[in-house]
C-alpha cells in the first residue's frame, strides 16, 4: 500500500481556487429553528465558511498555504483551516432536522467549571497505571444515535451507568464532512463534549447561514440537519455536551480583512454574540467554541471583548452554557489570560498539532512530545505559565503527514514536492494501515511512530522517479503518552481533531478510556478466591479472548471460583473460573471501564443461575 491511495489534504493555489469557485452546492434546505439571528449576506459580503459558492475569504487561496507567515515564527495554518479548505466544495445532502427532544443533564461525575461556577478537577493518575487494562471496546460503526453501549465483550447495557467516571474533559471536534459518514463512531463514555465544526461568519457579525444565491451554507445545513438532531439527543442521553464551533479564519488576505472588520466593530461583535447565543439556544445545544485563527494583528483586545460579549449573551439566556476558544500551540498575540478571566471563556482548546508543516525541511512528528524544537511539553509549560491548568484542553491529531524524503532515516531531509510528490495527510485509519504494510518504526526523541516506504512518481516535467516517503502519525501508544502529559500537568482535558478519522477502529477510544476513565470498584480478584457476576449475559469462553468459543452465558449473581489468570487481552482482564455446575472457562472480569465480576465471600449467597 502507498499513500497514492490516501487523499492529499493539501492543494496548490490554482487547484484550491478551482475547487472553491463555481462548484455545485449541497442539496439541502434551511431548517426553521427560529427567526433570531437569521443572516443573509448583503451584496458584496463574502462568507467565511466552507461550502460557499463564492470563494470564502477565510479560505481564499491568496497564497499557497505553505507560504503563509508563521505564528510567532513557529506554526503554519492549522488542520482546521486546511481541511475546511479541502472540503469547501463538498456536496453533502443533509436532511432537515427537527427539534432536539432530550435536554442536557450533567453526568454525576461532571464537575467542570462552566460560566465561572466553582468546580474541582481530579488530580488524576499521571501515568494511568491503575487503569492499564481498561481500554474501551469497539463502538458500533455509524451508531450516532445509540442509547446503549457495549459492556463486557458484547453485552448491551444502558450507557452512562457503568461503574466508572470520566476524570478529564474529552472534547471532540465533529466536522460536518464526517457527520453523515457511516463509519463515524461516537463513544459516549469517553466524550464529555462534541463540537460541531463549523458555521462561519460575515464581516458584519452575522452567522453565515445562506449563500449569496439564497441556498443554505454547508455548515448551517449540517448544524440544522436530522443527523445532528440525532447526535444531540443521543449525546444528552449520556450526559455529553454538544457545542457549536463558529469559525473565522484569518490566514489569507480576504479572511484577515473579514475578521478584522468584525472584531474592530463593537456593533459587529454584539451582532455575532447575539446570533451565536440564539443559534445555540434554538438548537437545544450546550455552548459555543470560537475558532478565530490567527487573530489578526492588533485585535487581541477586540477578540477578548467578543468572548466576553458571547458570555453575556449566553448567560442572559441561562447560566451553564459552555464557552471555549481555540488557540494555536504557539501563543503569539492570542489573549489567553484576558479571554479566560472571570466573565470570559471557560477553557482554551490548544491545537497541539502541525508543529511540522507541509513545508518542513525535515520529516518528523506533527505533535512532538519532546525534542530540540518547540514541542507539546514546551506548549503546556508556556500556557500554564499564564492560564490555570484547569482552563486548558490539549488537542491531539487523529491524522498524520507524509513527505517525500532523501533517505529512509529518521528525520530525513524532505524533497521538492513538484518533482518527488506532494505532501499527504492520511487520516489515522489510513495511516495505521500504511504503517502496518511498511513496518512501524518509533522516534524515541519525539515519542512518535513513523514508517518509510518507496513510491514511484511520474510527472510530465521530470519524468519518473522512485523516492522514499516518510509518514509520521500518532497511534494509541503515542497518544497515551500525550494523555499522560495532560494528567501530569493537571490540565482540564484533551481534545480530538477529529472524530471519525479513526473510522471503525477501536484503539484510539481504548487509549482515552485507559487514561481518563476511573473505575469506582476496586478489582481484588485473586486465584483461589471467589467472585460474583454483576451483569446479565456475561460470556464464559473457552479461552481468554474475544475470539474464544462461547461456552455459556452467566446471569448476574452467579458465584464463581477463580482458578486461573489473570490474562490481559483485547482490552480486558480475564480470569479462568468454575461455576457451581463445574463448568470451567474464562470471563472478562473487568475492562472497558466496566466491572463484570466482583470479589465474593465464600459464604455469600449469589444465586446460582445461568443463561444457556
């Protein structure tokens, strides 16, 4: 397998301009969610959102994104910007949705600070050592509106009532282009907040709901779709918040002009704050995430004023709406302290990726944990020097980056993309397949997996050449190390860019559970001791594996003698047991944040029943 089968996330200025201009728009109609904040752009105003028939200023390819100025000399435009640009021409048929019917109720363990209300985050376990054997089981593909989750090794149980709790905020971006994907799996027990990405804005402060021709913008159509209604209802059933991301990119000249005009106008800021609050209230959602990047020079104070205006409008509806904003990993002119002061945002989502860009002279991790250059550890130190750790959420990438390189040595020099092939951004599900085919390697300095392989490139200008390709990405093992940083630093939590990028693969969700789910029941099972089944339908298997033959199913209350184990496999801790009728086999005693067998005294009456 080579990355020629992987969609390239970067396009040239000409190709991007062609994709953004004159494309067919989505076949969707507006949802009547209420008249407050309705916005149709006046003549001459261009929208700042993917999906417009006109070239959106925030995504305007004024210059190649590799040639854009860095922020603080370090980081080029984020994945949010690039991938929004790539999907600007997507044609997605969203069905109109109805009202949300399930109100949000916080989980019993939800103690996060919202709107200035006092709350305490757990200190956590820096290494997650106590929970190494409790990763999450595979979610059902496309289960966007599920009201149950998978317990044990397949037993369905009501979600949100398991003997575990989420110790950190887990904030997942859900891009509109992943919303209808049947492979997008949402695992509620490891998601505290979903941020729908995104709806743009105009220079006068309006949300970009309709395009110049009157058709519904892609972002607004997704936000008001039936699929999104299902997501919000399902999230609320499980105590997960859903917030709206409002984007205003300033990387190109047109986007910067739009953002500057909006931020520097008191009326524009007030208009956007009102429309954002109305969009959240009318949709039955739970808050707002602001993605203004980069903040145009000289507008830091105005951005803080916008954040505070949004907070006032949300609080005027009712207290308790979550308010966050996104920040590049290098602080630069971002007013992180002022905008999170009382009356401001609850938290900052740090975009902890793209530390090496398409234009990097050497290949390497896009989210390095260590090394000689500015990395995630440096980022956390810089942010926590200015903002309390409990207000910081560290984002991690569910995608990788591949360059053409001179050799197959770690951190090899990159080659001219016009001759040797452009840079690609495979999503996690694709990156891990490439690494499996070519052999996973590991960068011990930057704490990141990578792989190298040969690829033949043919162009009219240069003919055919065969070159090395190097792909760097993050997998479950490396993400756990980054989650350890979150726990050690006492941060509010972690963020994901983006949900759905792992496809149906379960291991990244397992990593979240491993580091952020706490078990409320101690596991004191030992060989020679006794246990009691606490869930109906627990499978007794011939071997300690999800692939093991099912011998029978055990009912809650069944007494067990523990005669072997433990064995750690498939995300569970297995014990060999014998029940009262001398049936011997293996059970998944605990894992996935669940407990299925608890210690039992020998004299305890456990009800000797089983399901055949």
